[in-house]
């Protein structure tokens, strides 16, 4: 379960915002591995996982795209009912808040890749490390 860096870009929700960010990263040879783009009252918070954090920083800065970095956890869970529930329960009992979450099934469909930002990353790592996520 790696702890990784994700980028957060807060922009007005309007046509072309995602296209612009994706174009800037693509032109720099940065692959977007996962993203989430919820909207709240006209503003979006685009969260991105990329294959090359350093290249992405340079590209976003050069493209005059404001961003911040955020620590995230990436979990690989069995793609079955109840897998996410067990992780959420473990975090709840450890009094760790899940601040943001998104997921995608793996290409084979047997695993679910879950990205979480939490209130206490070190405690979450310790809590989840004690449990083999393959058993969930």
C-alpha cells in the first residue's frame, strides 16, 4: 500500500478546464493514471495521480496551472462486495477521517484500486498495514 503524491487543482467549473490540464500534462509526456473531478457550487477540485510527479510539477508550473500537492494512499482491494466497507470500518475504529476517496477496477476486474486522503496518514498506514488487504 503505497503512500503517494497527488495533485489538486482547484478551478472554476467550465468547459475546457480538464482538456487544458490534460493537454499540458500530455505534451510533457506525463501520463494521468487516475483522476477525480467533483464539482461544488461552480468550482471543481481536480485530483490527479500521474506517472512522473517531477515532470508534472514542471509542466503544470510552465502551463501556469496552480496546484497543490496532497499525500494519498493507494490500496489494491479484492473487487468484491464488502471490501471497501472493511477498510472504512478499520479507519473508523482508529478514528481516522476519510477526506477524499475515489476508485477504479483494475484492468482484469479482480482488484479495485482505491485512492484515499485521510486525516492521519501515518496512523492509517499502521492501521491498514496490520490487516492484509488481500484478505478483505
